[in-house]
């Protein structure tokens, strides 16, 4: 092997008139700006496809004569200037954030995620979590939030999928050339790559930082492939979700601890850190370490302060989806860190990795670490919040289920990134500038009714035609790559019908997503698909995890079915699902099918992408569809049942899919008048767009994160920082006092007042209650006393219960007890029950239950 002794970089040589192309290419604003995409396509259409839609590589590979010719092409220069002006107007215009909030520009929100799906040429994502993270940054840019992203820079990225002749998934890993991607190295004052060091067992590990600009938002990706590292450490950031369990903890140390250090080295000191899943949870420890070292705080003080500026979003509905490390592995990497940097005992440190405080933990749970370290915790749909509470209720002992402090923000999609050019032009024409600037504006979406049915339908039909053409091209390509025969290639060119009802199913092939549910009764399905008068077809795409044999078998089963002579034109599987394949599918499908096993789909976002494109959803009532569904906007599979007999469930729900297709979907699609328009179908398309479009987008989602979590976090962090962290120290001291005295609280007695009046209560009356309390060394200002009540028999339906805050009566009894008084308003008839409870009270607390302290009255009080 030749050992090179130096390196150098070569960049495209652009004529002066084309120089703005460089700035456009390096800002991912182009990924959701169709005019910019068309500009790059115009340079060289074939090369644009061959480079996987990578403008930097395109400019590097295009012939210099072509560039020179374009520089003399007035039409192209005009197009270039139009896009360049659009980019600069976007960057300079006042945003939602700047219009509505005072900002000094440094209230940084740092968003951490293990993967980002930004565009197909940047293969640093595997699926929905990554695309959501990418859409989060795009909408943060649209809204003007002072946010930065942090992630890892994977040299291999996620695997490329191809199938053998018998349908078995194979994986191919491609090395990403970062120097030919729309990203740049972060350098120091001497123009050398900025490098950060981390302490690993017996050695230092270094990483460099790449920057991707997404509109107004910078994303920093951390890369350990640097000369200072040994060969093994260079591979830490080599692949997404690859390697061993030790690779995983190494990656998460780089992401969490390294991510915080990288931001500070760049000059960004975030006030709020958002952990998107538990992969980055180690950042909470590094933030504590920095507070201890920089401000001479104790661990308890730093932890109490840090809690109120960390946000944790969980996407996982099952414990198996969470990263859990053995204590021995954690000790190997964190033993010196927690003893020498955090200055705490092993017992205190390992308690951070569990919610169950009643027993010593055998392992270290990253989701539990994130929950212990974040003041704001949320699921990604209303149903997922309930599922998360069930999964983690062990950490919230004695707290009523519905009051467990796990909130939710339902996911969304970045509308403009997933909207076809044809449909965007149509919507812009009828919905106006409001829709372009703010996809969550309900007033703009209401104008969908003004779109003539003919125009909406023809626009959607064009996208279906392009989807069919794309599917045929990909099928031919797949067969050629497998060494298929001419007859197979000819057959592939004839698959699908551009006029037929088209069902899309594209997602990761995990078993709970039930990729073969619709194939359970193949004869019944064939009768639906092969009806000559009302044809139906299915386009499928998706990857199975390389180690998921069951997922690979599902794909193989689908491939084998699609080869049946009567089904080969009706069922198509597109290899190597990525953002480009997804784009064609969500833009062209009539129906988006989603049939996970409820409640294992935390949210799901693929079905949201069809909304603005005029597609309709047929889905199990899980994730986002559980809250979005009504009969005007799509179809449901079942009524939200959950089964213990899974085979029986599959039988029932597959039948429901067939019934819905046969009795509702197919007849509605093919019910045409003389004008050949399916008026009923178009009416449902418009209802879906009007009702769901303003809600299920990331502009709404990110604004909700900002109002519910980011801004309160900034406010609390700023308050605790006052007077050199004086307020923070005082708050920490208050918490210590509270924990030390909580067990001394006793509800001594409860008095219901006049028994005769109690027996004659009517609607509109008030039921008074007095309680006597003993609170030890605590002050009445430290606690809140509540009457908790509900209808008898509804104890398990805690969301129907309520509480009334009791007033403190400053007079004390002779034995030093405190008096509290309150009354329940009798607003409905029935038998009710009540009790008294005590919870902490402090202005810094986000909610009353975050400390997991609650004192209930004993039955004989």
C-alpha cells in the first residue's frame, strides 16, 4: 500500500457569473425550493440524477465547457439570479420568532439527534426518526428560531438495499465523500480543522466538526475519522446504528458529551438542549460538569439547575427500543468521569440511569437518564403519551396516572419538502402567499375549496403518472442489476396502470408494522386488484434492519407474491427505499396504507406527507391517526382495539382492510359522472387537506415545542442564572429541605362540616372541607394542599377526576397544626368520593409532580 504524505482539496471552478451557485448549493434551502432544484437539473439532467441530486458533486463533475456556456446563457443567468434572490430574501425577512418575541440573538436552543434525513444525497439517516429531525430543523429555519442542530457524521451512512433473484435483502455500504457534499469543515483561527478531545479508557479520542447550513439553521456533525485517532477510534462514527454495544456507547459519548464541547468551542453556549431520543442523554452530565467547573456549584446544585433547561422527546413505545448499557461497560467509560469530574458516588451515579429507585439498577437505561435529567418530557402523539406513562409509571409512585408528567407534541412533516412541484404551484395559485410562508395557517388551507375539482384531480393524476413511470424505471434498473433476462425487463416496463387506484405502503420492515397483512388472504386481495373494471395496484418499499431476519422474510414473501403471473403488474416492490423513492410515492399514491400493531406506532409521519399532495389515509387508529381520523378525511382499520391473540387480530384486521377497499374505497374512487371526475373522492381529498394540512406539519410542531418547552426553559434557566447562580443555589437548597422533610408531613384530620347539609347537597351547592396538617420544618409556602375528588366507580378513569386547591388559614391550633380550607362545587349528580393530598409548590417547578413527591391522606385521617 502507498502511504501518501499530504492532501489537498479541489473545488469547482465557476465562471464569475455562476459564482452564486456555490452559495445556493451549500445551503439546503434548495431541498424545499423547487425553482432551485430545477436550476440544478437544468445544468445537466442526467448528471443530476447520477449524483443522487447532489449539487456540490454536480458542479464538480460537470464539464467546464458546459459551465462556460451556461455563464453566457441569459435565460440560465436570469434563473440563477431569481433563485439567489429568493435565498437571500428568505434569509433576511422577518420571521415568526422575530415578529413575536424579543431576542438578543444568543438564546440558543441546541437540538441533538443521532440521525438527520435532510435530502437523499446525505445518507446520514435510516428512517422516520431522521426525517423528523431534518424536518424539525427546516421548520425551525422557517420560524426563525435561534436553534442549532448536533449529530454524528457517518462515513458509511445507512446501508443501500438490493434484492437477490429470490427476493432476499442484501446490504451494500457506500463510503460518503464529505468533500463532495453540501457541507464544510469547521476551522479554527488558523484555518485548520477545529478538533475536540474526549477522555476514553486509557487514551484520548478526537473528532472534527462538519457544518451543514439548512436555511437559517446550522447543523454540526461530529466525525472521529481524524489522523490523531487509532484505527478503531476512527471507526466510531463510521456507520449509523452499526458495530457492537461498545460502539454504541462510544457514539453516544461523542454525540452527547462531545456535542456540548463542540458547541462551546464554536462559541455557542446553549441555554436549552433538546434530546431527540435518548441517544444524546450523556449531554446532561456534561452540562452538569461544566456548571461545577465553571461556577463552583455542587453536583446537586448543577443537576437541579440543568434539569430545567433540558427537553427529552421519546419516540419509543416499547422498552426493547431503548439503549441499555451494562453497568460494567458504563463503569469502563464513566468511572473516572463521575468520580473526578462530577464528584459523586457510584450509587448516586448509577441511580441516574434508572427510574425505579426501590432497587439497585443492574444496567444503565438511556431513556431513564434523559427523563431523570429533563424537566420537560414528551411523547410524539396523544396516544404515545399514554403508552409512555404506562411504560414508565414505576418512576412516578403514588401519582395518578393522568398526572404523570409526560406531555406530548404530535409529530408533523415539513410540508414544502414533501410536496410535489405540480401541487405546490396549484396551492400557491389558490391559497396564496400565506400558505407558502406558513403551512400551519388554517385560513389559507380553507381556500382549498376554491380549487376547481378538475384542476385538483388532473394535478394529482399527473403525479400518479410520474410515480408509475418512476416505478417502471426502477424495476428495469433492479432487473438489469440482478442480471435479469430481456423478457423480465420487458415485463417490468409494463407494470402498473397510470389510471388505476394506487395504494402505497413504504416503511421499515419491522414485524410490528405487519408488511404482509394485506396479503393474508391472497385470493381475496387478487379479486380486488384484478377487477378489470375497477383496477387496484400496490407499490411497496422499505428496508429491514440488517440483523432482522424476520423483516427480511417479510420482504421476500412480498417479492415472491409479486412474481405470480396474475399479480406481477399489480404489486411492485421498489428497492432501496430512501427520501427520493418516498417523494415519488407520497406525491403519487391515492391511498397510504398503515397497519401497525396498535399501540406500537409512536406517531408515524409517512401518512402525513400524502395530505398536501391529495392522498388519503387508510390506517389503524395508532399514533397520529388516532387523533386525526374522522370519516370525512380517510378510513380507519378497526376501532382502536388491542388484542392478546395476535393471530386473531391479524385475521380480523386484514378482513377489515379488504372490506373497506371493496365497500368504500374502490366504489368511491371509480364513481364517475360524464366528466370522468370522482367528485366524492375529490371532496374527501379537499376535506383531508383542509382539516389535516394545517395541523400535521412541523411548523405547527416546532412552534408548539417552542411555546411549551423551549421558551419556558429559557425563562427558567435565565432566572436560575441570576446573581451568579444565586437563585439556582437557593432553589437547590429548597429542594434539599423539601426531600429531608417530606416524610414529616402528616394530614392529621379532615372535617366535612355540617353532616345535615352534606346529606342535602344539590347541584349548585358547595361542599366545604377543612384539613389539619403537620408539616415539620417546612413552610406553608413550600406546599400546596388539594382536595382530590371524582365520581365513585371512576377511580380508574383518572382523567375524569379533579382537584381544588385549599386555602391556608394563618391561625394555628393549640398543638401547632395548620388549618386548610376548601370546597367542592357540586356541578352534577351522583355519588362522589374525595381525599386530601399535598404536593410541592415553588415558582421554578414546571409541574407539581416532577419531584415524585406526593402525600395522600390516610383513610382514618
